[in-house]
């Protein structure tokens, strides 16, 4: 598959998880909408996306007119329970602190169908290095560990992205399948 370099590598993962292109997919923090354009090219039709920045939503709507967009903060989402087959975000959670991320994951868990997939591509903190920048909050290993109680068939891999022609290291791709039954709430 040829893909635009700035497209998140998790788009490919979604395409390989599902042959069925009629599944419902939500992107949180879609930015300019490049991931949605790519998903659309791959045949996915039921696309939903939110971003808190109305300017981004405007640009994304022009690029991907068939996607259902909302200008919305991820922490204020209000969808039906068990609605989406796939929920994903890429380079969005790093702009939240860990309490906000817990809230985000709890709502993703609620809106995802049992056995639906949660994918994200974010930056993972290197525990051996001091945090260089306070502008973003890299994920910690213990945060990822907590997800294992709620998602099964988990895979975690290191990743990098090409952003504006530059290779950005330190990425992590998380893929988890929502457990059918979970004994306790996420938070
Ligand atoms: C670095 S861009 C990533 C865009 C896109 N996901 C991608 O992979 O190219 C981060 C986007 O997340 C959005 N964002 C950050 N925090 C958000 C929040 N709490 N709720 C909704 N969108 C958020 C920003 O407005 C921005 O468009």
C-alpha cells in the first residue's frame, strides 16, 4: 500500500484487522483528517471523528466529506455505549495528563463494542532518560500495563513516524481487543 508519510501506521493495522469495511470507526483528535482520507481510500465507509479545534475540523471535512465530524473535546464525548468496532487516536493522548488519559480510556472502553479494538499510536516515556520536554506527556509503561486488565490479545510495538520529512522515534503502537466481560470499572 502506498501511503502518505504523515499517515499514522495504525491505519494499516486497522485494515489488516478487518476485512469487513462496514465497521464503525472513531478517530479521536483527527487533526487535518489524513488518517480518515486513507481509511476511506481503503474502503471504510462508516467513519466518525472528533477534534477540539474547529479549524482542524473544517479542513478535515473538506478532505473527507463522508466522515461524521464533531468539534468536541475528547473528555466530553457522549456516544451510545458499545457503538464502535474500532476507536483510535494518534499523537493526541500525549497532550493530556495521566488523569485525563484515564478518563479518556474509560470512555473509550464504554463506547467500544465488546471484542472491538482500541488502537493508539503515542509516545512512550523512556524510563532511562529525563523527560526533555514538558509540552507533551509521554505514556508510561505502567499506564500501558493497566490496560491489560481491560483489553485482551494485546500487542505493543515500538514505532516511529515521519513528520515533515523527519523521523520521530519513541513511538508506541498499542492494539487491544475489548474484553467481553470486565469485573470492575476502569476508574
Ligand atoms: C498532533 S495532532 C494529530 C492529528 C492526527 N491524529 C494525526 O495522526 O495526524 C493532535 C490533534 O489532537 C487534537 N487534540 C488534542 N487534545 C484534544 C482533546 N482533548 N480533544 C480533542 N482533540 C484534541 C488537536 O486539536 C490536534 O488536532
